[in-house]
């Protein structure tokens, strides 16, 4: 028994849940030579816990179908046929975690449940493919991001999870839950999240003899630093055309990209115009940023080559930056104009409204927020797990200011716009012409309005 797991009395995880996991790993991990478990008294003595802890763990396992009790004879392992959960998901190169790994972890701790995964592309086709799978009753759980979620008719496709959310919010960050909320109804459990922050090359700042981005800084401070960091073959800032980057400037100026109805853009507002003019001036007037030239938003290699001193990035991108060995880097909050603001990204899972395996699906949703999965997410050194205690644990290889997410979360906002629909495509196409300097601000607003009107 030298390798026997022990109960951690200092863990936030309840004793009975720890006991439950111990019993599952010890007796339910494919060992077919064991049919009856030791008594509650013997197990309590072996693990030095109260008998009630063992009893509650066993009752939970019986309820889930792993064990069954026979009066006066004991507790036995159930040999019922394995049940299957169907999960549709996507994988991205920027994701520091693997869904297949999470599936494996789940199956290991739930030996009576197998997962049948369907990998799809995270594109404009994703929502249509999911709708088809739900209609054909071929999916129980759907992976979603904050932007993909906006593509779905959530009330008709997903199961309302309101009654299961409140009890799980105590140990998790609140803001990511809202990424999968519509009309005051929660339709998903978040697994991880990221705010957009400012990444900076510490070597370039040190060489220029200027201070790093402060916790309290504004557009004037930002511009001043960018000017001092711009020189021969290098720029102070790298502009990104991504929809989860540049709209942050509008938020910082007290504006919104979308109108209140979330059906049309708020570009003609003075807040939006001032913010977009500021972005253009960074490239064309002050020339502290290279002129936009990559709509695929894959220009971080300039930062890695020491050509760029600052760029807006999410924690997703840290996996690429961690590979760089030629310079040191860190992160800070975005600058502010009229108010502090940044964008929030999140990953999560929703449940098909037509599932016949809701209880099993709920087990998976609870599992993604378990210590097992949350520790796995954190080990990737990039994304922030939704579990507060695990998110805050230090990992070598993460930026010094990794925990700045706690500071910016209160003012991190969801864009409430899907990146994969006609409206978003029109916005990207027209505003890219503005970034290129090929059409005016007024022309851009007019073309967007006309194209959406004629949809």
C-alpha cells in the first residue's frame, strides 16, 4: 500500500469527494478480479477518516451506477454495460489543452461511461453542423466559445442549466459564466477563460530606458512609450485586425461596437470614430505601428523577432510566446481613455436540449470544473482555469504578471458578436479596407450599413 493515495485534509475538495475518487481509481479502473469492496469500517480505518465519509462516497457511487448494495452481504461493483456520451468539439492550434486528453481523464474516472467525440472545424459551419447533429439526436454535449455561442439559437438547441449553476459559482470566477448566457438563462459551463492584455518585450523597454506598462496608464502614456520604442527596423506597437483585439479601443473610449439590440453596429458614434481614428493614427500619422497587412492575425512572429515592443494578446497566445528564448516578456493591462476596459474570451460546454443522457452530460460538465481537469488546464501555463484556487497556483514558465487577470476581470467585457457569420464578415471586409487606407471612415460606415440592409 506504499503507493496508496491519501486524504488531503487541507484540500478545498470535500472529504467524501476525495474518498469517492480514491475508491473509483482503486476498485473501478478495470480490475475484474474484485467484485466486493471492503466494509465501510475497514476503509475508514485504512484511510483514517470517519465512517460517514466512506458511506457518503459509496452512496454517491451507487447512485451513479458504479456500485450496488446487497443487505447483509456488502457493497459490490456493478458490471452493467458502459453508457456512451456523444460530444462535438473543435481543437485550435492556440489551445494549450487537448479535448482527447480530457476525454481520457473522464473515462478513467468514469469507467462505466465512454465518450464518442466528433471533431468539427471552428468556423461558420460549426453552428449548422451542430444544429444538424442535435436534430438527428447524435450529440449530447457541445463545446462552445464565447463567440461561437452567439451563433446559436440557444433557447431552442441547448438545455437550461440555471438550476445547476448557482451551487458551482462559489469556487469559480463569475465573469466567464456570462459567456454562455442568453436572456438571463445559463446554457453552458465554462472550463477556462482569458482577458486580452498588453504583452511587452522587456528587453526593448530596458534598452530604451523607459518603464514597463503601468497598472494605471492611458492612451497618452501608451503613445509616448510607443514613440520612444519606435526606431530603425522596429515599432512600438503591433496592431491586430482581429475582432477580439481592436474593438477594445472602442470600449476604452466609453463606446460599444454593437448597439443595444446587438443587431447592428455602433460605428457612427463619436466614441467609435475617435477610437478608430486613434488606431489609424498609430499606423499613418505617428507611425508607431506597421501598416496593417495580415488579415489572418498571425503577425506575432514580428514580436518574437524583437521587431515589436508591445502587442495586444490573450492568454491563448502565451503558448507561442513561451517558446521564445531570445528575450524576456511580460504582460500588463490595456491602456484606458475614458474608462478601463478589455475583452473577455472563454471556452465552455453546452448540453443538447434533445439529449437522453442529461445526467451523464451533467457529470461531464461538473468534471470539466473538477480539480483533475482544472489542474490539467493550468499545467498548460497559458489559459486561466475557472477554478479560483487552481488558477492562482504558480507555474514556472508563465509571465511574472500572470495573475493580472484578477485585476482586469471586473472590467473585462464580452463582445457579444460571433466571428463566424455574415454580419461579422461584412465588418471585417469593410474595416480592413479602412485599415489599409483604401476608404474613409464615412465610406466604411455607409458600406457596412448598406450591405447589412440588403442581406
